[in-house]
């Protein structure tokens, strides 16, 4: 009988520069120091304390520690190299006393090793970070590669969260800002990228440095970087703009928004970023544009939640202006006359024609929040800037029979409320969001123009539906559908949005609804035969769903990297996929577009090593999310039996991926699949299966209860004798 294979022993190769590789059996239970001692003995090396093992794959060159040693699998190729402490000391020595070439080589090596936490701790403990900071702020780094690698190394070292961003002083910030402000053609792209990233992190993560960054970096210089041909520079510039916007007070936010809304800046964003020569916006850039759009529209929140103050004379004047533009076509009227009872009666009639709910005192129409005073702002903007369309809408409805009029005032208030819901105004940017609308970057007042297009659409739909005031809710359900479907097409301009709405008429929406209802019709019969049939085929359907979920895991998913504190790490991704035999998860770093094969993913996790699946705030990396709304809802973790690595932590890009992954993992662990996607899929597939099985019964009424079983016959002599 063959000997049992020890699962703790893996066969690997170990290389070393200038030495013949060694093939060894790596025992996971043996201390690393003992394994390194044996390797050093094999190569005749003294002082094994000066050496360490390192992964040798291109996307993983981290040092091997007791925590990550379980990632070593059969066939792995490792590298015996100088220990993190020795390497850090060597780099520091060359930075202090080496020649120019030695310093450049040391900085190049430092920029690669700084991504490793083990090395970073050693380097920082030896005052290496302080040295890099002093070199940068003192201007001791030569332009070109030495400066670029110094800045990149600084970013990577700080990304580990070992040192607070508050340690940075004014000279350092000023020096880094000078690299951003320098518009020289000869400026190194890597220097600009790293400098923008550093300033963004200072703004977001330091407690009191925002003011200095804002003072040192001017928006014209950031806008210049948006014209760069380098997409990473563009991306980092937008990220810094967003950071400054996010941390600014209300007054500064309005000033920033004014700059960003100017025709010149909008043109740069549209031409160089959204409509770039590459023709496609990357994942990270899409997120940054979404954040920018959310912050810009978020400035409307104050007006949206502000009730009309009865003492606000300006607001009262605006309401009067709405009446005057609509009805005083000769420019005269009663505005300047002494207020009389007759005047009040005329005004009340006009306000009724304008469709206000409270025609005696229209100010009461703006006391509901949302939309508050934002509704009045949009109505006045429509009247002033699209006067012909405004008067047409008002006068058309004032001439209709009372029951068929579309009340402009009331519908405008409800429409603004609807638009705020659709665009999620007032909500903080989601860390997963990527859905931005190019058309909002094409106008000085995008929301107000958006309203103007939609109020005309609402009146058109009202007429097409021949609606009365009792159909108010029905009309708005159709209008919401028209707007959301038009937005889903991602129109690049407001004109294209308007053109898309022209196609989405009321009859087109009803046709689409009917078609979708036909396609996804659910079998809602409560007849016992159907219920029993459902119960009989449900296990078969659940098995099918389980196969699909496991197939999804085999295909794999790209996840955005998050820190141990639940913070999103910009522009860093990792890929996870399940092996075809459903026994091992393979994972590793990747870029935002690649789909690595199993062989390209260096790390492995056996399914049998998974102890449990946890989701949401129970996840280890969501313990300190500091009030963020959305991240924990898409988070899940695999807790492991391993001592070295306690969990594998994920944040899904959207709800569907979250449901698919948690379903698949539950299936692997022998648990029930309980997600909303499973419920939806089960209902859809059950409906389809039952319809197919009942095709032969088409036209036959299925009773609520099966027919009764007839009584026994008097005898069982059913034989018929032929004569």
C-alpha cells in the first residue's frame, strides 16, 4: 500500500543569483528560519539571518513570512535574496553615500519593494521614509528617474497606513505642488502622476492640510493636466479636483463649481477626457467622473431641502414674475399698481391658471422638501430662458377644460422632486459608482436645462394620455420611465437626450412594458395542481441555478482592492476565480482590463480550508468604515481555518456580483442560496418550465382544486366480450 501523501509538504524550486537552483520539499510546519538555514548550507552561505525567501512572479515579489507562506504551492519558484532588513539598510546606505548611478538604482529597487508590507516596515523603522521626505522637500532628488522613483516610493510606503499623512510639513507640500504647477514640456509624466496622487491623499487623509494644498495648487494648472495625453495624469487630476471639492466648505464648493461649469473647463473635460481619442473611459476614470458629477449636482441639495420663507421677498417676486411672463404679454399689468382687492382677485385667477395648488398663496406650494426652493428656481429659469415654450405650456393648459389641464405649478414641483430622486441628489458618492452622464458636462446650468426638457416632455405625455388630474400618478410613472430609459442610453448632449425622449412616446412605453411583461410574466396561479408542480420541480431548478453560480465563479471576477480599514485603493484590482473542479480558489493582482487565466493567478485557497462566509459589517475589513453608506452592503469575507491568514476579504462591484458570489460560496459550503437573485431566477425559471409543461393543456381551465375522486363502481367486470 502506498504511503499517505503529507499535505503540509510541497515540492518547489528555489533560485539565487549566481547559484544553481535547488529543488526542495517545503514543509509548511517547519520554521522558515530552518528552511533558509538548509538552503544556505546547500549553497555554502554563511550568516543565514541575512537572507529571506521571496516570491518570484512578476505580479508578486513579496517577501515570504509566516503569514503568507501558505500561498506557496506545488511547483512554485521562490528566490533566496537578502532579508528585508539587510536590503533596506543597503538601499539607505546607497542613498546617503552612493554615486549618482547607485542612488538611481537604489531608488528604482525601492519603488518596487515598497509595495511589500514587510519591507516597508523595515524601511520606515530605519528612518528611510524620513530620508525620502527630506530629499524631496530639500530638492535633493535629480529631475527624471531619481525624482520620479522617490515620489513613487513615497506613495507606496504611505499606502500601507503605517504612518499618518499628518506628519508632512509645509516645505514638502509646497515642493510636491510645484511639480504639479510646472507645465514644462520636459516634466516627467511619472513625477506628475505621483505628485497628483500625493496631494489627493494629503487632502483626503490629513486633518489640517487641505488649506495649504488648495492655496498651492491652482485650478487652471489642474485643468492643464486634463489636456494631457496621459490618461493616468488626467485621472489623478480629476481625483485631486474631487478631493478638494469634497473637503471644501459650502462657499468654496460653489466657487469650485463655478470654475468647473465654465465653458472653457467643460470643453476640456468633454474633449480630452470623455470624448478622448481612445474612445473609451477606463473604470477608474468613469468612477472619478461619476464622483465629480455627484458633487456638482450635490450643490443643489441646500435649495432642495429649503422651505420657502414667508418673509423672502425675492422668492415672492419670482412667483410674481412667473405670472407676469405668462400673462402680461404687453409688459404692463398690475405689478406696479397699488395693491387692491381687484388686483388680488386677478392674481389669484392667474395663479390658478398657472396650476398652483394654493392659488391664493402660491408660496405654500414650495414648503414641501424635497424639492423646496429648487422647484421655484427651475420654474423661473424655464420662464426666463425658454419664454416661448413656457408661455405655450401655460396658455395651452389654461385654455383646456379643467379636468384635462396639466397644472404647470403642481407638475413642476413634482417633476423636480422626481428628477432629484432619479439623479440621487443629496446622496454621497458611492465608492463603486461609475454611472456618469456626459450631457451634464455640456451646459452651465445642466440641471435646470434638464428640467426644461422634462417639463415639456411631461406636458406632451399628459396630452398623449388624455389625462385628467386624477391620472397624476399614472402620468408620472410613465414620465419616470421615459426619463430613466433615455438616461440609460448615455446621451452625449442635452439635444440627444431630447431626441431620445421624442422616440419614447407614451405608446412606445406601453409597448415596451407589454413586451417586457410578456417576456418575464410570472405564473401567479394558486391552483393546487400548479403549486404541487412547482414544489416537484423546484429542486431541479435550484440545481440549475447552483450550476450557473458555480460557473460564474469559475469564469472569475475582477474586484477593486480595499485596505484593511475598508478604504478603496484607487486603480488597484485583483482577480479571483474557482478551479473547474470546484476545489480551489485562484487569486492575484491584475489591471483593470485583463482577465488572467488560472495559471497566471499565483495564490490559491482550498475550499476545504474555508470555515464560514460572512457579509456586510461583520466582515473583518468593514469594522472601521466610518459611516460610509454603501461599501459594507457589498462586502463579504471568507473566514479561514489557517492561522497565518484569517480571512480573504472582498467588496463586490455591484449587487448582482455580490449575490452570485455569495450564492456560489454557500453552494460550495453546502448552505442554502438565499439571495434576491436566486429568488428572481427561481421564479423566472419556474414560470418558463411550468409554461412549457402545460403547453398541451392550453385553453383548458385548470381548477383551483383537483376534481374529486369518483366513488368505487359496483363491480370491476370491465371485460367486453365480442360475439
